[in-house]
């Protein structure tokens, strides 16, 4: 499986609606509201590489209120079980 992490900037006041809409996409496993320069951190999974381009260009960038993204692909996972995530 290919894992993609996306940092997203949203139009002012739209982070919640953008995050909720992205969280409904079947490829998306997690969406976090984060502090700092970006508004959202999105974790996405794919079974093959061509799906990534389609997702980013056709689905993700079509979300109203999404202003900018930075996309990173993971090539290795360390410590799959990281314990409970405190919310």
C-alpha cells in the first residue's frame, strides 16, 4: 500500500467544512486539524501509484475552500503500533 500525507491550507473559516468533506472520501483514512502554517493533515492510502494522481488532481483539488496543498509519500513505516492517540 502507498501512504500519502497531505498538508492543506484552507480559505479563512473553511477548515471544518473542508476537513469534513475530505474525511468522507473513501481513500482517506484520517484528517487532523493542526496548528501552524497549515490547517489540516490528511492521511490517504492507495493500492497503486496511478490512483494518487487521480485523487490529488481530480478529487482533492476540487474541494471548495481548499487553497493549497503539500503532498508527501511515505516509503517506509516504523513502529506501526504507536499506542493510543490522545485527543
